[in-house]
């Protein structure tokens, strides 16, 4: 690629990378919201885990219509529409604070996730084609590093704004608490509004910037099908196996992420305020893993790194399963480091050589995020069965990482 062409991609690549930061904040607020909704809606961990289901179900339902939208129009149109939809969803927290019903919060998360799904369906393949094909893996991991930054900020700082550190039930609320139970619930509910209002404002500002920015039209080659969405792309084994790998990876990652604060507070005996600090460290490990992984990919094959990182997580999940407690907590932080490169690496390997079917392949890969909507719930259910052997539940993410290791070792290979 000549320098002129390379420079032409710097501004659009920078703008698209901002999207990775934005949707990371939204997605990584979910563990905090699970903990918060357990208080405000008086839920068990298993019931609250359906917050993840509502959010990630949008990623299963919406990608095909979104891919059809972007194939008919442009990546840019999809990004702008997604930003505005997510902003509208974030503002729904204001009526949600009045209604105070769990089902309404689930609807709010679904709307936000639909907007974010537009961003993710567009941004991942866009980054892979904004530059030389041989550096696509590194470019996507670089972009995903900013996803890690958003996750760290969400976990370390925004979680502390939402979570008060108080965790009362109707029976444990101090008798002298001003205003009683209703005042406590009102304060905890209002704590959710500010961060989501700020998120909505940020999304609108970014949408305006995109409206007035020029993004290059990407030529992905000739389509193997004249259809808006090509189901025939599943005949490419590296794509179909990549969809399966993404399903299990997303489910395994979210099983650990979403239950992290619950694990800290309910099983490791840590206070809520200390747990948010550990959560920030957990996400910092993820961010560092992304940066280190991106640098290492200049020296090692992406598929080999995927295999090694996945196997490291299999071993760490075995440690969590056997020991639990603080040992398990520290193992989770290590898991976060090694999870860092798995999603973008599997994504870029799966859409390799798809040509104009890249949008279709991307849509199916994004749909695989539906693993987030079921595997964390399975983990939470197993965890709830036995308060002593709760850590047995982490056999679920262990199996997920085994699938990822197989994809890195053999499943990613392109068969013509």
C-alpha cells in the first residue's frame, strides 16, 4: 500500500475506532447493572442475569436486517443510525426510573443493544478493509484495544458512580434510614440515570461528527450472490466454524464478566466498593492483554496466538473450578488478560477472503454473540445450586475456551 492511500485511511480509521470505545462502555456496564438491579428490583443473581439476555438477544435478532440495511445503503448510514438509536435507548432510563419495573429495564437494554449492534456489524469489517489485507488482524486488535479502554473506564470509574456501596434488603435496612425503603430504592434508581444520560450525549456528538465526515467507500470485490444477505457463505468452513467459536467465546467471556461482581460480593466476601476496584483491575488486565497481543502479532501468527491464549484460559478456568474464593478471583483477572485477543482474532480469521460477502459473514459473526444470552445464565444457575461448590459453575467457560483453542489450531483454515 502506497503512503498516499495509507494516509487516506487514517482519519476514517480513527473515527471508526471511537465506536469500539463507545460500545465497550455500554456492554461493560452490564455487570454493574446486574448488581444494581438485584437491589432496585429485588432480584436473585439468576433473575438479574437475564439483563445480559435482553441485551445480547438483540445481537441475534438484528444483524441480518442490519447487514441488509448496510448492503443497500452504506456502512456510514448504519453507523449513524446505530448511534442515534443507542442514544435514544440510553435516555429511556428516565422513564424507567419512574416505572421501576424489571421488564421495562430489559426493553431499554434491548433498544440500546440494537443500536450498538449497528455499530459492531459495521465497524469490525470496516476496520479490516481500511488498509492492507495482510495487516487486518493487527488492525482489528488495535481497534479492539480501545474497546478494552472503554471496558476499563466502565468497570473502574462508572461502576463506582452507580453502585453506592450499600446493599440492603427490606429486612437489613437500618431503622433510622431517612425515608425508609422507598427512599433507598429511589436513590439507587436515580444513580443509574446520570451515566446513561452522559452516554446518550456522547453518542449524539459522535453521530454528528460522522454525519459531516467523509468516509471512503470500500470495494470488497465481487459478490458470490446477488442477494442482500447470503446464507451460502456458511459453505466456507472457516466462517461457519468461526461463528461457532464466537458463540462459545462470547458466552464464556460474559459468564465471567457478568458474574464478577456477584462472585466478589456473594462468594469471595468482598465489599461492593472493593469489588468495583477489583473489577477495574480485571478490565485493566483485559486492556493490557489487547495491547500486548497487538504487538506480539507482528512476530507471531494470529492463529497460533489464539490457540495459546485460549489454552491458557482453559487452565485458569480449571483453577477457578477447583479452588474458588480469592484464588479463583485472581485467576479470573489472569483470564481477562488472555481473553483479550480472542474475539477480534477469531473475527478477522473468519471473514478472511469473503469478498463482497464480508457484510453477510460479519452479520452472522455478530449474531454469534447470542452466546452471551444463554451461557452466562447457565453458569449463574449452576452457581446458585450449591453455595459451597459454586465454583464448579466455571466449567462452562472452560469448555467455551476449549472450542476457541480448536478454532485457532485447526478450524480457521481456509478450504477452497
